C-alpha cells in the first residue's frame, strides 16, 4: 500500500529532514511540502493519505489545531500526524482531540516516524476479521453512592487481568469521580472523553494510544482527572463499546449513579449488570426503585445480578427481606471489611493485591471466576421471618 504524504512545517530544515526520512521508507512518497495551511489544503485536496502537521506552542497553536480539525472534517480519509515540542502532555491531548492519530515529538527521529507510518498503514488496512472478538461487558452499578461500586469494579477487573493479561480493560464512565485511577494509583494522560467524544474515528490503534496500563496487566480507559459536567450520548457509548469489546476479552465498566441516557446505553450493551445493594431500609428502597426503573426501560432482567454489599454487617434488613423487596434473587454477597477496603484506597493498591489473603479478596476472586465461566447465584441466603411489609412499605 503506497502512502502519499503531505508535510506542513514552518521550518525549512525540519521539512527537508522529514522528506529524507520518508523517502528512505518503502511504499511511501512525499507528494507535497507546505509552510502554511492554505497551501497545504490545496495539496491535500489533490489526494494524500497522510498529513504531518506542525503544532508549535504559542500564537500559531490554535490555528494549527483548527486546521487539523478542518482537514479531518473535509478529507476524512486523511490520517493526520501532529508534531510538537517534547514534554507538553496537554498539547498532545489537544492534538488528539482535534483529530490527529499520532503525535511525534520534535526533533523527530527516523524510528519514531517509521513506527507512526506503520501504525497508519495498519489503520488503513483495517482489522482482520479473524482478530475481531466479542468481549463480554460487565457493568457495576448502584442507584445510590457509598456501596463500593468503584471498589468492586476495580478489583474485579484486576482479578480478570491477572488471569488474562492485556485482555481486560476497565472503563470509568463516572465523569465526576474518576475513582478507578485513584484506586490504581495512576494518573493517565488521556480519558474516556478522548475516546467516546470521537467515537466515529475510534479504532484499535487510536484506542490503545489512550490507554494506561496497570502493573497487573489491566488496561485502563480512565475518567477525566477533573470534574466533568458533560454527558455521553447513547450513540457515543454504543459505538465506543462496540470498538472496545472487539479488542478485549473482558470489559469492566464503573458506572455513575445517575440513570442518564449514556448510562442506560452502557447497561443495554452489557452482558452482565452487577447491581449493588446495601442491607438497610433506605438502601433497599432506593435499589427497589432503581430496579423497577431498569425493568421499565427494558433492561433484560436476566443480566441483572444483585450483589449485596457488606452482607455480613449488622444491618436492619435481612437477605431474605431484601430479596423479596427487590423481586430478584441475590446473586452474590460481599463480606464487610471496612479496614481492608480503606487501607486499599489509601495505598492506591487494589485489595486483591495488597491484602490477597483476606476474606473479601478471596470473595472477589471467586466472583471473577463465576463471571468468567458464567455461573449462577452465589451462596445460600439466611432464613428470615417474612416481615417485609412492616420493614418496607412496598415491594417490586
């Protein structure tokens, strides 16, 4: 596959060096050089496959980023590589958001350029149908906070990743919390916003460039590092998850508590929904109302799996009463171990790694095995008197 390359760079020496590097590569030809965007656009419209565009910090930065966005919009078949100064992570993010598929730090080495060209070649070739997988999506959700959704999602994902390194991804869709990164003690450069906000151009190469890898082998598509008020559309979530699940065996999603359209789309796309419930009256009432809402929205009842959080704590509602109120069996019970959970959060280390011999760590590992192999409900429920109508004024 011959790649036709356009170089837009204000520096004559840099343009000459890029041309020399490119001319030494097989199946690559430079069809034009330009020092300003209008000239580059004229060349691009004649037919190019790759545009290497300088994005210098300073007065010309916004103009260069706007040109990248314009070029991608006008000529969607062009793969854009941005070039810029080393050490500016924020500039890299802005270039990727504008539409670049790669960012080359200046001065550009021949090896980096060759790797980027090969990446574009793979993108244009497209994925082999034999490589496409339909990974299982597990969402962890609760209708109220404080039940350990992020803790469970993170530790579950780590357990799965230890058994299948680099085949598991955690996706943090809670744009206001970003808790998965905190529990893993990571500070990713990119976030789920960079992926789902550009879902129409999300492919394996672009996706993997946005991921951060944990020592356990888990890949992370993090929430933004700052509180984000924006929301994803259902289309963005569906398209994004479609790409992600084709490249990973297991996708674990940490969902926000708000039942907004994006969250609903994620629930619809999930193979399993782990629905966390607490054993106190307010928590069970909220969970019952939440389950009713999910059923009314048409979420498949068969994939809703009730998980009782802190099941062995001294609460006022029994497992039997909770089951009756929810109108669903209890799939799994997670023991109460607040000291271990708190220590894990403070250390920035998943409890299945920092405290592997504790009952709660063993419990999460067993749950990961159940989900991996598709098992049924976990454990027996304690017998309890049928006082539901006195404890809870309504059921489901």
